[in-house]
């Protein structure tokens, strides 16, 4: 799904002022597809039952070390689903994902393209806090995703999945490549034998951005701003052509968080 070079001209950072008839047709089709996908009916009762069972889970070695299971936040009807790595200390205490400093930065990232918590559904690859905020281990990820994330995705069927950081990106794309190489480009995510497919955009984790605060053009924050603007463009009906050069910084950084 990586774009040819010419497609980069229609990215969020470089919107094309004049579209060819073919591009107009594609954009119109994209808008129509987007509208059709917003009509997906979520089985709210089934989702609520799944989340309730999730809150009682003790299936892996993470549960004894945490305060509570942190399942989700946001809107189950949203077109965008965000997957982080795992709850931190603040999330473990409050019981909602992304409520600490990283969560506040995530809110600013979303706000930079006019998205709020009501426009997304947020969860993590593991629902219990790993000790000392270490990365989830393979057995924990396999157990938790099989029991909870995969059924969540099957019920929610989001149009767009944003994976934050290495752990969710590598798991959902079945790759060992790092986030630096994978971010900024659309990837297909398929489930149920290919019956359902979403667009997946890997992005830097907000915790990484907190450790790399530079607002320099081409830095991690600048690139994340580029990525989230591409997400906005596709949500607005743009064709998800990807970005041929995900390292190329945008011109200007008007709403950089
Ligand atoms: S991390 Fe997931 S599998 Fe492990 S106990 Fe928590 S909810 Fe269950």
C-alpha cells in the first residue's frame, strides 16, 4: 500500500490544489467508502460482555502485579482504534488507558487534527501493567491478544488502526521491523481470513516523544504530526496512498503539539 512517488503530492502535508478526474473519482469513492464504513453496527451488548470478562481476567503472570485490568477508553463506534503497549502507573491507578503524561500528549496529537477521545477507541496490547513499565513479554502478548484484543477488533471492525510504538506494531503486522522503519506508511491489517481489512498506521509512542521533546522539523514530533495529518486526510475521504518518503518533513508545522 506504499505510494508511488507521484502519490506523495496528494499527502496531507502537500495537498493538491488541482485534482485529475481519476483522482476526483478516487476521492469520491474514498468518501463513499468512509461513509459506508461508519454504518457498521457494533454489538454493544457483546462488547460490554467481553469487556466485563476482560476485567476479571487472570490468565497471565501480569495480573498479580497490577492493581486492575485496564480495558479501554473512548467510543466503540469510532472509525479509529488506537493500540498502545500496556498500562503505566497512572493507568493502573485510574483504570483507563492513556491518562498519564503520555496520554495527555496523545490527546494533544489527536487535537492537532480535530480529533478527541470521542472520535477514537483506545486500548493496549496487554491490559495489565507490566512490572516497572517493562515491555510486555511474548507469552503475555500472545495470551492477552488472543483472549481480548483480537475479539475486540473482530467486534469493533475499525476503519483505521493506529499502533503506538514497537510492541503493537510488530504484533499486528507480524514483523520484527522497528517503528522507525514502519511509521508513516499505511499497512493493510487483515483478520478473519481476510474477510475484514483495516488500514494500519504505525506511529511513535507518546512516551518516546516525551523523551524526545524537540520540535525541530524532521524530528520525531514533527514526523508524528505528519503521520496524524495523513490519518486526518484519509478520514476526510482522501485516498490512502501512503507517503513515498515518510521522513520528508511537512512544510510548516502550524498545529504541532
Ligand atoms: S495482561 Fe491480559 S491476559 Fe494477562 S491477566 Fe491481564 S488481561 Fe489477562
